C-alpha cells in the first residue's frame, strides 16, 4: 500500500499527516491546502490546481479499492479517519484506518457485493463533498475531477488483472473481477461508471492502457517533473504525438 498508493494504514494520527479530509470541507483550511499546492505547482490558474488535486486524490481512492480487492480490508471513510500530508510538486501522502466492521467475506459472493455496494455509497458521498468543495473554491470542473478518479480506478483493475504476482490464488483473480464489476459497472450508473478507450502501441509489445476522457492539465504546471508535458494517456494528443511521447 505504501509503495504503490502512498497510503499508510495506522490507528494513531501522526504529525507527518497534518491534514484530514475534514479540512477539505472547511472554508478556512481548504484555501491553505490548495494555496500550498498551488505554490508547489508554480502557481498556475486555480482550476489547474483543483483539477490536479483530483488526480492526486485519486491515488488515495485507488488505495481504498486495492485494500478491499487484494486484502479484503476496507479502510475507514469516517470523517477525519483519512489524513494526508503535502509533499513535493503538489503530491500527497495518505494515512488511513481500518474500518471497524471488519474484513469483507471471500466465499460468499452476494454478501461481499452487498458490503461493497454499501461502502461505495459512502465513498461516492465522500467524493461528492470533497470535489464539490474543491471545485467551488478553484473553479475546476467536477466532471473532469470524477473522470480522473474513474480512469485511475479502471487502470488499477487492469493492472491487478495483468500482474498475477499480486494474487495468492486464481480465486483472488475472480474476486478482483467481481469487485471491478460492482464498483465500476454498477446496475445503477453513478459518477464513476464511465467507459474508457483502450490503446495499444502499434509498434511495441507494451501492455495496453486506457485513454483519459479529459485532460488533467498537468501540461499547465510550471514546476516539477510534469511541467509543460502531456501525459501519454491524454485525450489531447494526436496518434503521432502519443507515439512520440511513449517512445521518448
């Protein structure tokens, strides 16, 4: 979790994670957080910082999903239980607590799905509040913020399927598929139930990946490794530009 999603699972709050998700809903604390991120990004327009906040925050959401699909362990969405600290280039590190309700069932598909649907409802409400607050302050478009999270979740499950070294059994692969369908292909569409186009490099045998539906605006950043650069997944790139980006 720490290596791939910069999420530390702990029970006691640490000074290295000075903020909680409650601060993102606070009219006084939110400007301080966004302002610090803006400085780290070279002070681009507010909507750029807000959009990139969603991209950074999606790493936490990926961690929440991976904790369930790989380890059957839900992490708490209780107010204040998710904490974070700002690092270089506007990125964030996270700290989370285990949910008190305990692990998800492995052998009872229906019971697991019921638990996951309930968890997803809390997750969606959490994101609605956070993205609503950040969008209201920065001017970032909420539909773009949601698309960045959905894209990274699709990317996560694509990687979980293709990296069999992460499984402890074939049953785990089946669980990953079932969780994916519940979260991202729900019977009742929600903000995360989007579809993305798969891209395969025409010349290299590299794994395929999903293209974003909206640009994350990283090319507008003035400092850091992303400054002035388009992501290989960006929908703004032409086929030739994408090949050049992937080959560089």
